[in-house]
C-alpha cells in the first residue's frame, strides 16, 4: 500500500517537471509578450485540463479493477505487480521515442490568435493523459478504494502545483538545467520507479 502511494508521488513529481508540460506555454507567452499573471493563469487551466483527463481515466480504471477484484481476488493479487513491471519495462524500452504531449509544426501554423493558442493547448493537454501513472491507479484500485483516492488526490495536487512552479521559474529566468536531457530520460526514471516499487513491495511482504 505504502509502496503504491510512494510510487504515485514520485511519478507525479517527475511529470510535473517534464518540460513538455509547461515549456510550450512559456514559449508562446514570451513570443506574444503575455504578462506573468496571464501566463500563470493559463498554465493553471492547462494543468487542470491535463490532470482532469488523467484522473478521470484513473478513477474509471481503478473502480473497475476494484469491482472485479471482489470476484477474482486470487488472480488480481498478481495483476497489479505484473502491470507495474510490464509498464516499467515498456517505458524503459521506448524512452528514446517519448512523445508525451507534443505540439507539431502544423498545429503551430494554424494557431494565430491568443484564444486559438490557448484552446489548442487545452485540447492537447486534455487528450494526452499521463499514462505512466495509470498503472498505479489500477494497482491502488485493486488494493482499496481509499488508496485509490489518496493516489488520485496526490497526483492532482503535485501535478498542478509542480507545473505552476516550473512555469513561474521559467518566466523568472531561473531555469538553467538541460530540459531536453530530463525529457529524454523521463521514460527510464519512470520505468525504474515502477519496477523498484514492485521489488520493494515483494521484499516487505516477505520480510
């Protein structure tokens, strides 16, 4: 239980840091000379859109697996750990082609006004839920609805606050680290976190 919540916290924090969640907005804001307050306001709505779709999907998956667990508990005991490990291996495998929330040149060519830019960003954020954390929501749902709610709430708070903080930091010019390197290695960190979560759970259960 604690391992699942800890894993959710780590993944939530990691994805709040990923530049693709907030860098496009900062770039648009600087190019069009938006005010800091206006940029932060828009970033809040973008974060809310992204988090809402992620939580909606996570809640649905968690409740479905929680319901099925009542009838297939002996099987589902291994479903959660297996899902985390397989997802972790998958994200490690594809880390070099990570495309989580990508805005292509065609979309940029079609967005000329401020409203068009905001609506386009909102759509992309909503339609690109954080799939990495969904495995934790499924695992939490299998264990208990209370754990599922804790994980959903943790993701909600950390993701929104994290994205707002990094938009603020970028606008202030304090952001100096290599964002491309962080983006590139996000899959590896995510995958390792998932695998380590399961290993810790097995070690604690058999201690």
